[in-house]
């Protein structure tokens, strides 16, 4: 099974492709889609869309795992910005025929570290250890995307997967 994990953001969208079976999970590709901060919103979304389409076409994942939308009362604009990037991911996944699975940030962290409030550094260290990497994945957006993909694998193993 091949899973594309996504950490959506307007400035930086992290992605990671993992492939696995009963024997284990291996890293296929990971990176970040960066957009120009001063570019108009529609241009930035178009850039994310183009990159996502390319990633989906090149790696043909069986599933896309993405962090669920959340909002903190002190930062509502962050949720709105994240929602724009998420919408592009959902659209491109649908066009590619890849089902999308959403996971709460706390569930992703807990599935990897046992702690739903784990720090970015703890996530990076667990990704390094779990995937036997030589260095921690940088930037944290990449580690978050890989953690999301790993969370999906673990949910599939436990038969806890719910589409959409």
C-alpha cells in the first residue's frame, strides 16, 4: 500500500510518500511545496494545485492522509488559510481517484509517540527512528506529513479507517 501524507499550509505544504506491507514501511519521497508569500492567494493555490497534481500522478498513492482541520479561538485565520490548502489537496486527490482520510493532530501525534501533545521535535525524532533515517526530517512540515501517513498505516492495521 502506498500512502501520501500531507501537512497542509499556504506557505509550506509538507508531503511524504510511504510504501508498506506486513513487513514494514519505507520512505519513497518527501518534500515541501513552497509558495511565494507575497503572491496573490489564487496564484499560491494554483501553485499548490499544480505540484499536488504532479505528485499524485508520479507516485499514484492508494490513499491520501491529511491532518483534520482544527481551529483555535485565538487564531481563526490560521484555520481559514489551512482550509484553502486542504481544499486543493482534496480536489486534486479526487481528480486522481485517491481516497482521502483525515486524522486529528492529537491522534497523529499519539499514534507515533503515545502522547497527543507531542512537540514538533518529538515527532521528528520518532519519524527518524521509525523510518531508520540518518537525520531528522526537515523542515517539520515534512515530518508532520510523514507522521500523518504513518498514522494512516496504523489505522489500517487496526481496521480503524474511516473515509472522508
